[in-house]
């Protein structure tokens, strides 16, 4: 084969290759140069929503107005909604069966509309129904009706608020739930601390103890029917379990030292707590049926504030075994403890999210107390709020909202309860009769 | 000593070379820093002349383009014939009437005996509202049970009823016969004339399409303005950002005044928990933000259809 023929073949091969590449590129090009806009970096903004009074005849009218008010307050406190002023509504008499004039609602920028009715039934119960409308699409998004006793109107409103919240955010609701907390009254140097329970919006406060002894760290059982807490009854600090309905209480185990920081396991069968003996504090579990105790840690350190993962397979707790107070995660049987927080800050009061994806904590750094979240593997730490004194986070049942207590400074200052959305938006104070601290959120009631 | 002589010679030679360079090489001419009269200039683009869009068969027909004169060898002006009957009507047929809306009144429930209630407790109760269907008169209280999935019949906006076709006026028999004859004559296509230079009827001339090569596009500023406006109306579900559910993609058909000509069509929805809520939030945003009057009417062909991709990344608190 002569040299000229060889060169010719090389050129032909190169031409074929180039043609193939060109064809491939042309085939991969988009068929059209359509205008495309990428919308990224959005902000979580509260959604404008219109909630007219539920329509009712006669005496039911007041109840209809009250139900709408509770729904509005629930949604507003979540930080994700802005209920619009009813005085701006131009379509009157919005009942569950009325078809909205959507232009009237879009004119006031209402992106969603909740229209409902309430009526007393011959059997004494009330029937409440509502429809959720997408005003800009002109479509119904949800519609339900309920029958209940008139006394339950407030809880009924929470259930409707949950339905609206779920439909518009994609998250489970959390308004039909309760909070147990430590009510603090009296002067700052002589506070009376007693346990109290209320609806998550601060209504229906009821005291569980009389304040004779100081009680701390109440925590709900998975059924919401019992709480476990620490009491200084007769100057002997120990852990108790209290049945909310019957008022019956009993100590958890008989330990030689001080027991504290109790919390139920997700199945409600065990209580995990700290036992202080001498200079050491370690974690133990007590099986509520067999009364068998199991030691989980044995360090010359303070291990406390344990919290189970939702599936019960792991435990997060705080420990100063490394010199400063940090968060550790271990298996539920006490094996494989490993540290998940590092740095100069100190981390306290970890609580595992009901969804399992995050752990809430209190962080102390530079004289400030912050509430934050971190993934169980120690990554993704995020601070939601920081200030003079924020402490004691607890998760709403949907794992989306955190409640904590914030101390105000000064002689007349004291702890108050606050909520915040996981996005860091929507911080709101919860009204309580007195100062309040150490909240614990119940699971959903139904 | 010899080393010292060599050094002297070397230094002398280097000095000589440098001196020669100074003498023989030309000095650079100093830059003339005198004032120059400033003349305003305009940048003129010839893109309008050179960017010719590629024609497409499916693009819009130029309505006002003069039609070519009829060929010379056409026999005579025949009376206009109706279109061949087998040709489908290019105008879309009216949609079939929607199914009648459901009756807003709830269906009568089938009476069911309530389960026996639990023993009454005098402790603070947490009774759930009863999740029964609409009311059979039941004197006994139903037990506490979660109330869910009791959907009311949906009330949907009643769509406008399709107008019945307007009655055609009666035609006289002569005209009817003429039409029948014309239909018969039109059964076969006439053979194309050898001198007919007009393009076939399905190859209509167009002004090109935005999908053609070298088509004009929106500038970066115009795209940013459009994005900012949509973003200002967007209330994404707060949990969507942390999820792996994916993007929402909508296709917008716009009128020349920037309003939506139709409901935004959903091209892609996220997969998972936020599928509905993210898609609905995006649809609400584009509806709420119209009209998009920041877009130049001159480029309407470019933006009459816009694809909007809503991404969950970087969604944060306000």
C-alpha cells in the first residue's frame, strides 16, 4: 500500500468521524429555543387566606364566628398563613354551600378561602362543614363535615385548621394536640412551679399538681394519657408517672440516688432517665411492666437528657465526657456511642423529631442561648433563633414546628413559651396565665 | 593575570554591544496625548437584517401577505367551490358538554347502628367529633373516633354550557342543487397546471418561527424581570425545600397583553409528599402575577409560550 493511498484512507476516516460527531451534536440540541425561566431561591412567605365566620342560624351564629376565629388563630400562629381582615370581605354570607365569587376574593389577594357552616341537629349535636377553595384556580381543594357535641366546638375548629394546614402545606397538622408545661408563679426568688396542661393554642389550661413541691421536666407518653416528670417530693428528687385522667401517680423505680430527666420510649413500655450517684450521672431504662432496670452508660461524667428516635432504635443524649457538654447518639442498648456536635459551643436538651430526620437542641455560645436543629449524623446544623435565654425545645407532632421557652430579663422577667417554624420563620409567643417553662408537646389526639 | 585580561575584554565587549544598541535601534515614538475631538457614535446592529428566521410549515401564516396572481392559463374564474367535504374542519370542534355537576346535596345516608359507646368517664375527655355520615337521628352518642374522609360533594363552578349550533337558514333548492354539483365536481383534485408556480396548499408561506435558527430571544434582563415577578408571588410549601421531591414545570400560554390565555398546563410535578401542594403553589403564583406586562410586545412571538421551572433549592425563610 503506497503512502498516498494510506493518507487518503485516513482523510476519509476523519471525515466520517467528523460527520458522525456533527450528527450526534445536532441530534442532542433542543428541538426548540423556547423561553424558559428557572424560579429558584424562593422565600417561605405566609399565605394570605380568607376565613369568614361559619354561617349559622340563631345561636349557632356565635359558634360559627368562634370556630372561624380559632381556625384563624391556629393558622396565623403557624407563621405560614396570614388570615385576612374580615372587614375587607365583599361577599357576605359565605356558607359551605355557597359558590364563591372568586373575583371578590382574588381582589383582596386571598389565595385560599375557607367557607363553612354550623348547625344544631335534632339530637343535640352540631354539624359543622367546610370547603377550602383555591380562589385563583376557582376550584375546591377540600370539603368535610363533622358531627359532635357542642362542647367540642373548639377541638372541632382545631381539626378543621389541621385539614386546611395539611392541604395547603403538604405537612401533617398539629393543632389538635396538647402541651404540658411547668407553670411558674410568684416572686422570682420564690417561684411556685407546678405542672399544667393546655391545648396547643393556650386554651383550656388545667393544673395537674398543686405546687407544694417543685416539679420539672414533664414529658408525654405516646398515648398522651400519662406524663412522666421529676418531683422534689419530700426533698427527694425522683421520677414519677402521672395518669392525666385519673390523677394517680407513682414513682418510677426505687433507686439509691437522684433520678431526673425522664422520657418515655416510643412504644410507651419503658422510661429512660438519669441516675445520679456521687459525682456521676448515667442513663438507665426501667421497663414499666417488668420493673426491670437496664444500665445504658457507665462513665465518670454526666450523661442526661436522653431522647429516643421515633423507631426506638437509637438514643440521643447530652454528656460532658469530652470536657464540654455535647450531644451523643448511641444504640438503644447503649452500644456504639458517638459524638455528633463539636466546637466551642455547648449543646443541651436534645429532642429527636417525630419524623426522625432532625434533632432539636439548645446551644450555648458567647453568652447566648440558641435553639437549633441538626441531623442525627451530626451534619446540617441550623440555628432557628438565638438570644438572651432560649431553652428546652419540644417538637410538634408533625415535626415541623418547635416550641421552647424564652426568659426575659429584669426583676419582673420570667420564662414564656414560644413557637417557631422549622424554616426559622413565624416565631410567635403562646399566651399562658403565668410564666411558663419546659414545655412538652403531645402527639396528635386523634 | 590572564583571567583579569579576559574579564576586561568581556566587559568591554558587553559595553560596546549595549552602546551599539542604543545608537542603532530606533526609539519608540511617544504616544500622542493631544486632545481629540469627541464624536458621539451609535452602535448599529445589522442583526435585524442578518438574523433571518427559519421557516416552518407549522408556523403562523402571514395573513396580510399578498397572494400571487392566478396563473395565466387558468381557464376562467369559476364560481368559488366549497371545500372538499372529506377535509377535516381546521377549527377545533366544541368540547363535549361536561358531565353534569354532582348534586350538591349529600346523598341520603344509609342508617347504620352506632357501636356501643364506651363507659362514660368523668375525667377530662378528649372526645373526637364523630365521623359519621350525615345524620341518622341517633339519640345515643357515638363513640369518640377520628373524623376523617367525610368529603362533602364538591361544588364546582358550573361551566358555561356549550351554545347549541345556530340554526342555518333554509336554502332554496337551486342553491342546494348547485352545492351538490359542486361537491361532485370537487371529488377529485384538479391536475396541477404546468405553469402554476403557486406552492401547494399545505405549504403555506410563513414569516418563520421562533423555533427556527437565529430566532430572537429575551435578554437576560427581561428573563430576570419575569423571574422576579413570578418569584414575588410564589409561596412554596415550607417543607418542599428539604425534600427530594423534584421540580414543578409549568407551561404558560400568554396573550399579547401579558395575561394568561389559558390555565397553566402542568408539565412536571414533584414526586412525593409535596406533589400537590408544590404544583398548586406554582400555579397560583403564575396566575396571581399576571399580567406579565414587562415583556416587550415586539417580541411576542418569543414569549407567547413560556416554560417555568420551579426548583425547591434555596427556598428559605423570609
